[in-house]
C-alpha cells in the first residue's frame, strides 16, 4: 500500500467514525468543510494524523485545501520525500 493510500484510508476511516457514517460515503474529491466540520475539527484531525504517521502538520493546510485528495497527495509526497518525523506546513 502506498503512503497516499494509507493516508486516505486513515482519513476516510477516521472521518467516518467521527461523523457516524460508512467510510464509503466519504468522497476523496470533497473538502473537510463539506462535511460540516470546521477549523477546530481540522486541528484535531491534524493532531491525530501527526500521532498516527509520526509527522508534524500545520492544521491550516486542511482548511486551505480544496479536497481530501489535495491534502492526502501533498502529505504523501512530503512523507515519501523526507520520511516520517518531517514537519509539514
């Protein structure tokens, strides 16, 4: 499984759990805000992603991205390029 696939699976599963919906209902091309989540939710999710993947993330990236696809691809590229424990801002 690629880094991008692992990140997407984590995000989809996590968000489905938070929202109480099936993971299949979370769309790769939709933004976090389209699910009714706000900046506080983005900060919480970023913190949990940091723990899960051993990386540092600027939560503003969740708000600035147009879709989960954007954030997952950006994070995956940063992780693959620099390895875990890289600051992602």
